[in-house]
């Protein structure tokens, strides 16, 4: 069993457990476990509602494709550690990761 630490969109802290490939993307895990209202574009990387900040990245999470970069550039708040949860695979690389849900600004 793996886990991630999450600060949700209202500031509450959660530890979410998951199994490798139990969910396709981090966005799906967050929606299922936290019932957060994110993912308006259903995981296509277009809307920015699943905008997160990663506080303990692994090197595999540093690659951002052009579509994700473009979507993040339209956010009011954009950080070097910003990502879209819909673009992150749920596997062993996110184990023990600490994130904050920013959502759409």
C-alpha cells in the first residue's frame, strides 16, 4: 500500500492510501477519496481545475508536456512546483508525495 499527503482546497490535511495503478491519474484519486470538485475537462489537461503544488517531487514528476505548461501559464497562481493532477500517473513514484490542491483561480 502506498500513500500521499494532501492539503485540500479548503486547507484540511489528509493522508490518502492507494494501490499502484488503482487509479489512472492523481486527479481520479483525489476526486474519489476527497470528493473535491476538480477535473472539469475530465483529465485532458485543459481546464486547470486540478492544479496542484508538489512539495516533495520525484525526478519523474519534473517533466511537463507543452499542453500542461500552456494550461498552467493561464493560472493566476503558477509556481515552479505546479502540476496538473490529471497528468500524473498513480504509481510508486508518487508514494510519500506531499501536495496542495490549488484548483482554478
